[in-house]
């Protein structure tokens, strides 16, 4: 059975690195999970974001 792509954006999960406020969305498709992040203020998320110490907030 093949499931369609699922977008998981609730509950809202946010995180901060310094002054950068980000949100997270998970995508599930074909037995794979992808976690994507975005900034709430339109700032550019740095390419090394995954290696930084992110403080998760709600």
C-alpha cells in the first residue's frame, strides 16, 4: 500500500538560534521522513543550521 505524501505541521514546533526564530515541518512520503525548517521573520536560515545548538520552543 502506497500512502500519499503527508505534511505534519501540527502541533507547531519552533526553535531559536540566537535571535533567529524558526519553525519546523515534517514530510512523510515513501517510507522517508524529511524535516524542513523556515524562519518566521524572513531571515535566511544559515546552511550550517543543522549543526547549531537549537533551543526548541512551543
